C-alpha cells in the first residue's frame, strides 16, 4: 500500500493517512482480513512520527474499518470492505455537488448531518 502525503495540505498527516486507507477500501485495494502496513514502517517511509500513523489507525478503528490486534497489527474488517459498495454512490454524489458548485467542505457537512439524522438509538 502506497501512502502519499501532501505537505502543504490543511488536512493533518494522520487524516491523510486515514483517507488513503479509506480510498483503498472504496476501490477494492484492501479487503476484509488484509493487514495494513506496520505503523513503524509507514512512519519510516513517510518520515513522520510513528504516533501520527497510530492516530490514523486508531481513527480507522474507531470508525469500525479496521481492528487493531496485538501481534497482527491493523486488520481490515468486513465493515471496512463494505465501503466499496458505496464507491459509485459517492462518485455520483460528489459529481452532482460539483455540478451545482457545492464545495467539498459543504458536502461533507451535509453528509455528516444526514448521517446523524439517520442513526439508530443503538448508534447514539
């Protein structure tokens, strides 16, 4: 797995790492049971602090996309693999938003709000 960091981006590095994993999940580059590269290796390759990579992995864990297992590292969950089913819908939504001159930040806020509105009592 290749991680690309945009040094001038306003997005924190840990967020960029997590986004790269999400993108791989959406495109099918990662599947349930696949292991992410060890945090130490990613940190070394990107020349960032290992805790930055661990923060990205923890965020992915909190989203249910990976499971952190002692001795096995970060492993993609079935939930993580299900992101691929949303890829076409996400592409269509972002294209429609762009056609209406809706900024990505606005679209993201709208999706977050809609997500909160559709949570079940179990999710809250």
